[in-house]
C-alpha cells in the first residue's frame, strides 16, 4: 500500500513587531500580588493585554463591569456570549475598592453589552463612576461604553456623572461592520459619539482594529467620519484572533503603515492618535487627559 506524507500548512508566524517582553519591575510585581491576593478583576489580566506592565507602572488599569457574559456575538471578541447573570449591585463598591487598593491614578471602565436589561446597564455604569469618585477622589476616569442601542436616556446617565473621557469603539470600517460587529451599526456608533460631543463631553474617544481585510482608503474614511462628529482621540491597533472560532487575521499591518495613519490622523486635527500594532483601547490612556 502506498503511503503519502501530508504536509499541514502552519499559520504564518507573527511578525517580530508583535512580540512583547513579559512585564517586569517592582511596581508591576507588587500590583500583581495585590490582584492575586484580593482576587481583583481587571481586564488587563483577563485579556492578557500586552501593555499591562507599562500601564500598571504608570498607574493605569482597566476594569470590566456588568459580568463577563455578553449579549452580543462579535466576530472579533474573546468575551463569551450567552445569557448574562443577574446584575451585581455591589459591583460599584468592589471596583472602587480595587482601584483604591491598587492606587490607580487613572482608571478605564468598560463593560459587556447588556441588551437584556431595560436600561442596558447604564444605571450600574453611573453608580460605578459615583462609587469610584467617593472612594478615590483623585482618580481620573475614562468610560469605554457600549452603544446602549443609541438610546439617549441611557447615554445621558454617563454624561451626568462627568467622566474625564468617554470612549466608544467603532472597531472596524463601515464595510466590515456587519461581519465584525454583528449586532452593531456603523452609523449608530457615530451618532453616539456625535451626541456625546454635542452634550458637552470634553474628550471623546474611539478605537479601530486593522488586519481584518480593510483597505487604506476605508481606514482614512473612518478617520474622517470620526473627526466629522468631533472626536478628539483615536486608537489604531492590530487585530489578533482570540481563538479558531473567531474571525481570522487577514493581514499583519507593518509599523510604517501604522505611522502613516498616525500622521494622517494628526493632520485631520485629532488631539491624540495612538497607532501601532500593540495599541489597545486604553493604551497610554492617562496621556489623553491633556
């Protein structure tokens, strides 16, 4: 019987600019010890963020509220989808206590989508900000919010508690939105960002991922769309596939291209443009207060 050797095609290796050093240093080690000791929940650790060591050393960390199960099933996101658990109304105090224990100077708060709730989680969002303010009056805040289905009374609850930065991510270009963010809408996200600015939020922010099959002209158009709704800050990073079930990486964007997008964005008038392979939504978040 003849036998043949079948060669399995291996995935292309990640380019060198995507390799990161393990976080080190006394500050990081001390904070990691606190997180483990008190079972503190940061998306920095649960999401294995490549910038965790750098951010923690600078006194920045990201916390996710409203549980760890999302009602949406975005093709890029590693957070599990399903029926979320009951809202934990003690969570605002728990997050505030975590920030105090970690001595965080600038906290980023984000959440899963809670389309199962009448208020879509906006009341607990506001209570979390209030609790952080009470317990950590010197800590500045960025709220990375969902679209709340575009319902302004829910967005108004965020505006009322005055975070220093309010962020909502576009994630991708218009053509790919239906595939990448299945239950989201490109124009709705733009309108959320427009509304925030019109209601007096001083610093609005958004982020997009590259490597999903978008073209350069589509990225530039997205930047123009964001600038046209008054956006102040934009982050641009490389998409990485969380698992085999998620959308594949179509392309690894080189550092020169990221630099080009940064220059284009600054020319458009954004206050800050963070553009690079390892950039994530909260990367250098404390710098965006200026």
